[in-house]
């Protein structure tokens, strides 16, 4: 059993969107690639015309997460900001985005594969299906990256 780095109560979510991927890697390898800045910059973007030039991770309850996401042509960019609510090594990460929306990611071993599932509260500016497609594209990019380094 892994030690919880927070003892927060179960976080309630409003109409969450679910994305998932099954990855040929151990939970430990997935955890490392998902939580360490030197890996995040290699996968945290939805399409080849975007990139993640920097990331910062203070992986503990109350710690901050920041990833810079930019179009490669410099036409647009933004900081993805969050505060970790709960961190259970190799198993779960819960965080709150800068606008108050909640995100939960769970890592579950399945024989020689590992399932990564994220639930996130959608924002109100873009259609749900567009948000789901964007987050799923990033998770698919994560899967490709992890399998390339495993």
C-alpha cells in the first residue's frame, strides 16, 4: 500500500469527462513520466504544432504544478496551473486547476499493462467533446512517449 501524501476527503466532481489509455509500461515508469518535469515537456501537448517548453512540479498536497503550453509558431500560449490536493504515489493524483475545476488521475496495473484514467471537470467556454478530444490527445501523446522510453 502506498502512503497518501494528503488525507483530504473524497473530492466531488461536477459532470466530469473521462479519458483513458492502456499503456505498455509499469506503474512506476508511468508515474515517473507523468510527474517529473523533465518528462512532462516531452508529451504535454495535443498536437505536433504545439509544445511544452517548461514544466514545474512540487509533488505534494498543496504543491503547485505549472506547465507552459505554446504553439510552435509563437501565435498562442498559456500556463496550465494547478495545486495538488492529494498524491498517492504510483496510484492517484488529484488537483485543482487555477479556475477551481477538479481533476483526478488514477494509475491501475493490469497484468503487463497499466491503465491511466483521468476525470476532469469541463470548463464552460468550449464544447465538451472538444475538451475531451484535446485532453485525450495529450494522454495519447503521453502513452506514445512512455512506450518509447520503456
